């Protein structure tokens, strides 16, 4: 809903701030007071076309800001998909300015935004009727969505089933296209895949083999030095004359002789024997290293050759062993698929035919449900139109079968109307009269409001060419709509004014600085006076005030009862 609008330097408005309510907001005023400027200003901030002529004489720039409160979760989600951040409380601040050089500046929640984004965001939330601007119902692409929501759960279940079938159908079609694409170069592809598979298999690639070979190569590269050092260590510890083992053996013999004379040395004998044992263990390890180095003469070339092979293969097929083996698995799968492509293509063709039959059957059921609910909508909208003074109007929801289908079925849906019954049915956009357009839209919205995400409706010229009972019916319909949506209406009729939840008077003043237009919120007693003025009383008397109070009371009571 529109919470606040701040207008600066638009036409004869120097500055005006308006705070709107939920429900039915009524704007009235003398002819020429500037009521249309308010709508022009709202249109401006909603992104509609504007020229520099709207800038107030003597000013360099015109600007309008509007604070919206977005209440619908689906609308919030759509705005976020557009890249627009909605405040936690649903707040959405739109601002647009235009300077005398023709430069537009648009902002959404304080951030610069293109005019197209401003227009798209506003069109999601607000409809203005009367001037053929920003009217969602004139977009035939949205008619099917409105009808489908009205159809409720019965259609929702069918559409979900159809979407699942359509998704499966598209998957099968994609697989067949890929298969057909492969089939065109089948022999060449098989030959290439076969070569790649054989080359990787012959290389016998194993995970982590390269790292192990690099460690082995480092050992082999230093084999001579390793052999020299290990043999030297063995000699010092075990083999050579005067080795550690020999000297420890001599020491043990002396200690054993000593123990016959002094038993306290026995513990030391055990320690020395353990040292001797450890030296023997270390010597065995060093001997193994020496033997490996001794027999490694021709291995280095073999290791280098293997590393080169691994490097070449992995470079061609992924960069490392894991990616290379993954490439092998994928190549084998593609090879098998291509090798069996003839059989698989036949299977897919039969699968596609079956899925298509299922979808066509679903589409027929979807069309039947749409037609059933369309008849109900047509009847209710026609009844509303007749009550609003268009007694001969005919409303039709045209449902035509397309040659193609998608997840929504195979229907084209568009709203048609004949406003006098004698003319042929035409699309809604062909309605010429602003007053007729507003009443038609009011009739449609009264029926479809429960399934429409639009949060604010603005009606201009809705009272053109009507009076009396018809005016009262228009007021009733607008009040009913105002129970679930915010409605703004500019009117000249007392019956509509009397139904308002919040009333505003647009006044023109004259002073030293020229003509100015202001918007004033009316208190209850002021509303009564305004109703009396609209009733045609050039002089407001007690009698005209009483009549105004009676009309106000009847209108309010009637709205509450409905």
C-alpha cells in the first residue's frame, strides 16, 4: 500500500505531503483544483513517462517520493528477485526527480536504480485505472494467472502434475537431441574415445603413484652417496676392526669377569647388552639401505621414464591421477552410450511419444477446469457491470487452444468485453472511455481481488457519466474492495465521497507567490461539509448538512453490512 507521498515542484504544487490509510481513500476538490496533478505525481514516481513541462514554473527540479508498505510475501519475493531489498517491515521507498535539463534520477530505498526497475517494481504493487496507465489487467499475459488463481486447489493440483510431466518430457527431448548430435559423427567419436580409453588403460595410472616415484627417484639419484655413507656406518658399528660392536663385546667380557668379584656390576652388564642389541638392529637397517643402493644401478632410468609417462598422460586428461581416472570413467560411459545409441534413441522416441500423450491428456483436463471457472467469473463480472450502470455489457474470458504446450498447459487466455452488447467483443485494451475502463476494472477486481497480488488500486474518472443508484453501487463496490486492498479514488460524486475510510480535499489557493495546490486530510465534520458541497449546495445549510450526514451514515452502514 501507499503509505506516504511527498510532492515537490510538480505543476502548481510547491510542496505537498500526503499520508494515506488502508481501505478506501477518497480525494475530492473543486474543478481545476489540481486533482489530476496528484495522480500525475503518483504516476511520475511509479516510473511513467514525464516531460520537463511538469516542473513548477520557476523551479529547477521536480521530485516525488512515495513510501510503500509491501505486505504480500509473494510480492516481497518477486522484488528480491529483481535485486530490490525490502525492509523487514515491508518498507519500500521510491524516489524520482527530473531537472530542467531533462535528467532523471531514480532511487529505491536510497539506492540509485534505473527507471525501468522503478516502473517494474511499482507495476507489481499498484494499478491506476482511468488513464490506461500502469494497468495490469490490460496485459493479456497476466489474464491466465488471474484465472488460474481463481480456479484454486482443483487446478493447482493439475498444474503441478503437468509441470512434473513436462519436466520429464523436456529431459527426454534433451537426451535425444544430445544423442542425435553424437550420432552425426558417431564413427569418428567412437574412434577417438576408443583411443583415449586404451591410452589411459595402457598407462595403468594409479592414484599417488607419481608422488611415490618422485621419492624413489630422489633415493636413486643419491644412491652412490647413500651406499658410501651406509657402508661406512656399518663398518664403524659392526664390521671393521675396532668397531663399536667389537669394543662393546670386549667390555662385556671384562664386566662379566668383574661380576664374579663384585655382583653390583650385574645391572650395568644388562644395560650394555641392551646397547649391543640396539646397535645390531640399527646395523641391520643400514645394511638394507646399503643393499638397496647397491642394486639400483639401472632403476633410475626406469623411474624417470615412468614419471614422464604419467606426466604426459595426466597432462592430456586432467592434470593429475584422480582427474585422469575420472576422464577414463566418463569416456567409457560416453563410449557405451554412443555404441548403444541406436537402441537408446528408439527407447527415447517411444518415451517421448508416451510423455506427450500424457501431457496432452493433462492439458485437456486443465482446459476443462479453466472453462468451468471462467463461466462463473464471466457471470459475476457481468452482474457487477450491470449494477454499475453498464446494463448491456458482456464479459467473456476467451480460452483458445495453442498448437504447443508447456508446464501451464496449452491455453491462451484473454479477457474480452462489449460495453453495450451491440458491438463485438474486444480485448480490454480497446475500451476507449476512462470512466468505462475504471468501472470495468472495478467489476473485475471485485470478483478477482482474492486471487490478485496487487496491493493498491487507484481509480480516476470512475464517476464519469454516472449518478444516482449507479454511483451508489460504485461506492459500495469500492468500499468492498477497500476491505482487502488499499483503494485511492478521485471523485466528484457525493455517494462515493460518503463511502471513504479516509477523505482528502485538494484545494487551490492564491497568494503573492502565485497559485498553489494543497492536499488536506478531512476530519469527520469536514467530510460532511464536502459531501454537502458535492451534492450541489452552493450555500451549505442545516438541511444540506443533514442530508450529507444521512448519506454518510447510510454509506458507512451499508459498507459495514457487506
